[in-house]
């Protein structure tokens, strides 16, 4: 699956692909297909709208997989925080030498942001890589 293909997959809550994806599903497939990284857990039991459960699983998965905070770089997961919860994730990609965040959501579907554009809607963004 290419970046262009990921940008054409519509958003759907709790979807893990390939016909539809939520933000976690998109990150999982992007890491696998764009960066050759291991497929992360699906967390199908966590509903997209359950922000507390999603935060718990993001923190647990990052620890179990040996992820560490890092500067933005291709393949890093962008965790988007509002206070103490992580309601959204994206993944850093390189587009013609410029870093962008690929994400998807219910309002806009798949898209690319500048780093600042992605961060603008959240209290903070923390990048993780393995």
C-alpha cells in the first residue's frame, strides 16, 4: 500500500483496513507498508471514541514495543494530547524533503498536515519511534 493509496482510504470508526481506517488503523498500515516496520496490535476492543481506553492502550503499546520519545522523523508516531488524554494519532512522512503528518478522522478523512498544522488542535504532540 502506497501513501497515495492510504490517502484514498475513507475514515470509519474502529476500522483496521484495508477498505476503511480509523487513525490507529492508518498508523498501523502506514508503518507496515511505508516503513517496513512490524504491525502493531490492532486494539479492536477499544472504541475510537473511548479516549481514556485509547490513551491507556497507546501508553501500554509504546512501552511494550520499546518506543521512546523522539524528534519528528519519518515513521515516528505522532501522539496528539489534550490534557492527560491521547484522542488521536498520526504518522510522520517525508514529502519531497518536508516532514508531514498523515492522519485520518471523521470530519476530514485522510490528509497530510504540516507539523505545526497537526499540532494546532492539541495541547501537545509527542513523537515516538522504535
